[in-house]
C-alpha cells in the first residue's frame, strides 16, 4: 500500500470526531487489502480512494460507521448492501455499511478481491 503523499497520516482528518470503531474498521480493511497486492491510498476532502490501475473502492467515514463503495461490473444484493447504482454500461457502485472491524469478513473480502481485480 502506498499513500500518494508518501505518509500514512494524510487521511487522519477524515476520522476526527468519529467513533474509534470507524478507524479500526478502516485499518482492518487496509490490512486485508494488503494481502491482495499493491494499491494506492488517495485521501480526498470527504473520502479515501483506493486505486490499483484505476479506482476500485472508496471509503466514506461517518460518525459511527463507514461506507465502503466498491466499483464492480455487477450490482451486489443482500442485507449488507445499502445501495447499488449503475454508473455506466459495465460499472456499478455498490455501497456497503461497515460498523465494526469484524464485519470485514469473508463476504466483504470476496467483493474486495473482485473489485481489486477489475481495478
């Protein structure tokens, strides 16, 4: 994992005032992603983009949880999926709400792998 600014603290402002579980979930997400291969963390004003060759995921911290937005070639379904939106002919943005690090489980990791492979 590489941060575009060369430091690990550039996304810290996005977690200010948030519950500790939000940052812990983000750390768990990055830890699991690091097993897939190299990617870049690109902090933005209100979110964090995760990029391989192109963006494959976005992290949107909220007060008590975070939204993980996965860019896939299909819509995800199920109770964990807060929203699935088709953004082009072959791309969907799938929003998954994560309340705690233990929710970064096998199902989420499978989706992450799928998004990483496309990215």
